[in-house]
């Protein structure tokens, strides 16, 4: 059973990739955690909406650029392209860190760097996700996606704790600098990958004009993909705003410092790692899993909103961590495996655009709710998003069963 859960690691290229990505993921979560803390406690007076604006700027570029990012993902030589994007993300992180270390950072500069990082990530993400398929092949793709998520969330568990130490002991700026250096992990792993062992996919060959819109037409013609995108938008916009949820609950409700804030982020990460184990051992990705994941996510957020103590709130983050990972990893695997390989980059770019780009719509709203009604009410918004996404999945499942019944009658 355990061997089946980690079967993708039997491939040398993927093992090299996972270890390099883990170091980068730790640094990335150090930056996310420190960035939220910097905005909330050093650059503003506990302004949750300011965090929402930073999130919106960082996550808007995938939506604005999705026609071009998806096309590039289907046409580019992924190995070389990732060396460029990972290097650019590292340079941006170090530059922001130096501004913080020297004491010259301003809120508008954090906003600017968030936007620039979002632009680079908009091109990096679909290429990186489709590159996983080239590392392991079709048969092990769902397993590799789940292990990728486990690596990402292992970083989410370790990174915030390290960030809490950096903030308290040596200053916020060094978290950004260390994140910049962590990108050498991915770049190093890319240099050690055996390119002759990659599972190459067919590349897009349409004319430029048709290629830019063909991804949208392809997704729109598929009811299953459309339904997943609707669910992703609902939960992405109003549910997966944990930088706001956790920061405001830590500061405004439980009144803990940087270490306590880091522990809450790590608790969330432990839940996502557990969700990753479950996803890696799952044989297939289907709508029943999406339904259950979104429903349990709503329950977890609701329990978090009602949690009377710090440690009970930390326990509810385990539930939301498991369910959010279940939902996101399953949607990723489903959309990759059910798409034509030559369209996969554009499908994933649209997925990433809807998922990440939904934040500019929802994060400022959730931040406003936290400011004017309290952090617990913002978690209530997250709970509602999970329940609404579950309804969308249920309606799709019922329609499919009804259509199958009509075919058999």
C-alpha cells in the first residue's frame, strides 16, 4: 500500500525534481507567511483588506495572461523555460528582502513585487504542472500530482515555522532573502534531470490566432471541465483565503505573536500533507471526490469560525487542510488526464487562471468582512463557498446519472 502511494518516486527524474522542489516550497511559504505578517503588523495597523489587495495583485496575472501562458506551456521546451522562470522568481524575492532588511520598504513596493511575482508565476505554473507529466508519463500522473501537492504542503508546514523564527529573531527581510536562495533547489534539480528519459508530449501546431482561443473553446465544449472551473472559482475566491483567515484570527481573536501565527500555518500544512497521502493512494479522480472534498471544506471552515480556543482552531485547520488538498489535487488530476495532451498546457493555464485569478474578486471582500464584522465571519464566508461548490458538483452528478439512465432505458 505504501509503495503504491509513492510509486512515482521510482522514476529517477521525478525523485530529483521532488527534492529540489521541496527546498523551493519551504522558501515560498516562508515568503507568503512573512509577506502577510509584514503587511498586517509592520506596514499597516492590522488592515486585513491590505492583505487581500496584495493577494489580489499576486494572483490576478494568471487571469489576465491566461491565453498566452497556456499557449506557451503547450509550445515551449519546458526544461529550459523553467530555469528562466525559477531564476526570475528568486531575483524578485531577494530584491524585496533587501528593501525590508534596509528598512526602506513601503506598502506600495510590496504590492508591486507581488504583482511582478504573479506575472512570472503565471507563465511558470502551467509549464511546471505539465512538466510533471513529462517526468513520469500518463500512468503515474495522478500519483505524481498528489506527491507534488504533498511536497508543496510539506513546505507549507515547515516554511511558516521557519518564517516565524526569522521574524522574531533576525527580522522579516531575511525570510525573503532565504526564499530567493531556495530557488537554487529547483534550478539544481533541473540541471540534474536526464532529458533523454522525459516523456515528451505533442506540441500545439495551430496558427497563432486559432491557438490563443482554442483552449477556451475546448474547455467550454466540455461540461465536466466547465463544472470544475465553476467550483474552483467559488472556493478560490471566497474559501482559500487562509492568509487572511489565519492572520486575522491569530492577531485579532487569539492575540498571539509571530510564533503562534507560524504554528497555525503549520497546522494547516499538516492537514494538507495528510490529504496528499490520501490523494496519492487514490486510484482515480472523479466528481464524487470533488463533492466530498468541497463539502468537508465547508464544514471545516464553519468549525473554525466557531472554535472557542486557539488550539481548537488549530485542529479545525487540519480538517480544512485535508479537504482543500483533496479538492485541488483531484481537480488538477482530472483536468490533466481528461484533456488531449496537445491541449493540456492551455487547459491547466485556464484552471490556474480561474483558481488563482478568482482571488482578486474574493480576497478584498473577505478582508473587508474580517475588518468590519470580525475574522470569524470571514471564515463563515469560506464555509459558504465550500457548501456552494458541493451543490454545483451534486447537480452535475445528478445530471450525468439521469443521462446515463436515459441511455439505458
